[in-house]
C-alpha cells in the first residue's frame, strides 16, 4: 500500500530566524488577543510561535493551497490550543476574510508578516498596509521581517546578490527600500516604532496604528 505524500514543506531559514524573531515578538506584541500572520508559508513559524506566545491566539494564513496544506499538516503534528487553522488570504485583495468573520474568540490586535514583501509584487506590500490600517485597533502592531535596502543601498553584498536572484525570477519581486515601506505604512496611519537589526542582514520593522 502506497503511503500518501507528506504535505509538510520546509523552509530552512525558519530554523535560523525563529528564535531571534520570537525575542522581538515577545517585546512588541500586545499581551493578549489574536495575532494574524500574513503569508505564513510552510507553517513552521506558526507551530513554533503559537505555544510560546500563549495566551495570545495565532491565526496563520496564506493564499497558496499547497502551503495551507503544509500549515495544516504541521499543526496536526504539533497542535496548540491557541493555534487556528489557516485562512485563505491574499494581502493584495481589498477585503480580507477576517473582516467578514465575526467568529474569532478574541480581536486581532497585531499582524505579523515574515519574508513576504520581497517575494511578492509591490501591490502585496500596499495591500498589507491597507489591511492593517483597516483591521488593527488603535495601538495595534504590524511586525515585518526580512531584508531591506536603506537609503536605496543594500546593507550587505549577500543582499544585493539575493535581490538580483529575486528579480531574475520575477521583475516585480526584489528587496525593498525601507523608506518606501515606511512611507506606504504612514499613508495608512501606521507609524514606525522601531527597527531591530537581525541575523543574516535582515531587519525587524515594527509599526503601530495611530488614529
């Protein structure tokens, strides 16, 4: 009898960055409420963060059905009482499913987005900011992680090489200018709170909704 294929996918960077990201999340996230993860990918971050961030609730999402299947499979192997099933959610869309769902047991108080805006069109970043502006409460947190240019310059040769690789795969992808991301956030009343230097020439960028 053939064994069905394992739907779990693996992102090697998760093992390297999850501890440093968790350290920042513990500092910046509200003490309770639901944390919406946009573009959860494989689900490895979700199963690691959820039990360590309790009593907060963790809500993963991804537009890719294969990745949602991976999230579901990882969750089945490492269940947590505060970890929701993944939502189908495309950040670039004008309305997110969570805006139509009144069944969440606690309100969304923060959004976490790891390694998305450089491997998606700029419209996804703009949609992320607009969605955060719509659904976060005053004082709500938007957390971003990934590589950035600063002052239009790469912060390391490895990031420049990575940027070239991304753009060769899709001209709409690429390492973004931090200043452009901050400007897009400000248009949605999201004010930059702090930038954390992270391993492997990445940044944690924290915004707060001000109304």
